[in-house]
C-alpha cells in the first residue's frame, strides 16, 4: 500500500507539471543497448548491501535470537545510510556528471569536495551517535513485551559494531558517483563484490570467537574494504579531487563529531543518574532517547558553526547553485 501511494503521488505530480512528452528521441537500439550495458553493473553494485545482510543472516541462522538481533541492528543502520544515499543520488551524482561533461576542472573538484563534506557530515555523526547511544536507541524503540533488557543489550552490541562501517559505506557511494560520471559502472561493481567477499569471509572467521557481534563487525569491515578498493582505483586513475575548502572543512567535521560524541556520552550518563525511573517505562525510554538525539544534533550544529564549517543545508544549496 505504501508503494502504491508513492506511485500515485509521483504520477500525479508528473501529470500536473505538463511534461508528458519526451524532450529527446531515443535512438534504438544503440542508446538502449548502451543504457542496459552500463546499468547492469550499477544495479548489481546497488544490490550488494542486501546480499551482505542475506549472507550474515545465513551465517548466524543457527541461532534464531541472534538472527533477530542482527536484523534489528541492520534496520537501524539502514536509516542514515538511506538518507545519505538519497542525498548522493538526487543531488551529488547529477552535479558531478555535469561538471565533468562541461570540462570544468575547478567545478569538478569543488562539486566532488562538497560531496565528501556532505557524505562525512551525515555519516560521521550518525555512526558516532549509534555507537554512544546504542543502548538507549535499542531500548527506546524495541524494549517492550517479549523484547527484554537482554535483547536490548544484544541489539545495542550489534548496532555498535555495524555502525563502524557507516562512513565507509557512504563514501563508497560517493566514489561510485565519480566512477559513474566517467561512464564506468564496472569498477564500483568489482569493489562492491570485494566488500561482499570480505563480509562473508569475515563473518565466518569472527563468528566462532565473537558470535553475531563478529558478523556485524564483518559487515562494517566490508565497508572499509569496498571503499578502500574503489577509492584506490579512482585515485590511481586521477579521478579523485579535493579543493582547498574541503581540506580545511573535513578535519573540522571530524572534530565536531568528536565533540558531539564526548558531550552526548557525558549527557547520557548524567541523565540516567538524575532520572533513573525513566529507564523503567517504554515512554520514559523514548523520551530520554529523543532528548539525547536533539541534544546531540544541537551540539553538532553548534560545533560546526564555531569551527567555521557551513551547515549541511548550505552545502546542499551550494551544490544546487553550481548546477
């Protein structure tokens, strides 16, 4: 039903714009063949993250409880990854491709640099927040009924392990956008397959020693492998560019994330000491979680401002202005 509603909204919007005729005629079969040849590897690369989850589920399938804990952690992990993916697909990919096709070296470097800032500006605080608030997130969202305190601790452990790969998985999507802009869809697929192999091998190796948490950590490691392989290939091809502003802002984004993490850890500990009764009821846990998330966002935004880094919405506006 949700998919049907989305289709109706998109269709109605398309009809209201009046743009119901194609602006350009597609010359078949050459353009159609090129489309499918290039789209195939890209679709495979886009499906690799789901294959990682399937592989992880198969590895821990002997324990139904571990399978559920890993599933809950991955659902939470997909939220910031999906937000970053939408930003990259909707804004970054078209801008990178346009600047490359216009043969504007400075614009290409600037657009690519803003992409890295947006990617890390979203992924780093999300990963840090998941790591330091894993217990509060799992307890606030899931702990009720048959889902007890032991399940909360188990999901929190898996979430803390898997979120270590979030920045790399997001960076891998930006690297993929750079590769797509050069009409190369095969290299991101190869890098994604390397990440999948690392997830499977790592899960099998870590499961006997660390259980399902080791499998979650293997998914995080796979992000580092995939992004590392793709980034190294693109670097050797001289396709990666950073301008002076990015070299100044990126370390400050890391510093702002560290400040946010430290303050939230202190605030979480102080909140549990001052309001121990809030952890007993489900509404209390949710209230505490919302307060901590809002507190963390405020600290992060304030740190970006004090360090002289533009807010993410300003970066997005800058990308649109360059289109």
